[in-house]
C-alpha cells in the first residue's frame, strides 16, 4: 500500500508526464491557429493579453522624468560652475 507522500509524488510525476506528452500537440495547435487565424482575431487576442497584463501590473503614476530632469540640471550646473 502506498503512503500519502508516495501517492502525491506519483500524481505529480503523472501530471508532469501528461504535460510533457501534451506540449508538442499544443504547440502544433498554436502554430495552426496562428497560421489560419484572421488578423482581427489575433489582434483581439493580443489586446486581451495586454489588458490582463496592465490590470495585473498597473503603470506607476509617475514616469521619473521630473527626477531625471532634476539630475540633469544638477549635472549641468555642476559642470558650468554656476
């Protein structure tokens, strides 16, 4: 009889093997869909991914441009002696 730990390990190995077998099939499907897909559908899919990415990683409210300009000004003033 298997212990719970052995069952978990076997389950993980089976899961990994299943994905290993599925990977080439899924890759072929992905390539087929890209070749046969319409530009409109591909753009829509890309937009969905982009929106999800922005949702999960929202942009910061500042760009750092003000700070960058401040450093440039300090460098310029330091070099000119003013």
